[in-house]
C-alpha cells in the first residue's frame, strides 16, 4: 500500500478545495475572488503533495516554459480583473502542462466499471483517443 504523509494529505485537501473554488468561480459567472483563491489553493496544494523543489522543477522545465508562462499569465490576468480571458489563457496553459498525464488518466478511467462504459460511446471514445494521442490496441 502506498503511504501518504501528513503534508501530502494536507496537499490533497488544498488541491481539492482549489478545484472546488475554481468550479464555484466559473459557476458564479467568473467571480474574480473565487478564481484567484482557487488558483492559490491549487498551486499550494500541489507544492504540499510533491514538495516545493519538485513543484518548481515541474513548472520551470525547459520544455514546459511556454505552458507555465500561459498558466501563470492566466492567473495574473484573473487577478488584474479580466477573469474570462484569464481563465481561457490559464486553461490553455493547464492543458499544455498536464497533457502528458492524459493517457494515464484515460486508461485508468476506462478500467472503472461504470465510467469505462461511457468510453464505449463513439463520440466520447473518439475524443478520448484524440486526448491520448494514440489509438488503443485492438
């Protein structure tokens, strides 16, 4: 079994609350304060989960500078008062940053009994294959 330290448990909670506040911020017509608070909680939660040095290394790798730039520029634009434009920029940076994890996430979701059947729908399956960047073996 995988052991989780107390700081990682705190990080999971912070990241979860960050995602929740980001969701609330979008539901409440891109509320600037909720989005900013969600961004702060998400990044701090990530640093609690993997550590400060690894977080810094993750965001500032040579091949991820462009995507990190979009992500942090989006956060800055949200803080400056243009939440819709900032979230679009931030979302683009987020997908560029975490696109390497999509195949792992999709394969994990395909193995869950109820959710796996959703991936049998043709449109969703085609979209998932596009996110994976590869065709599943038949």
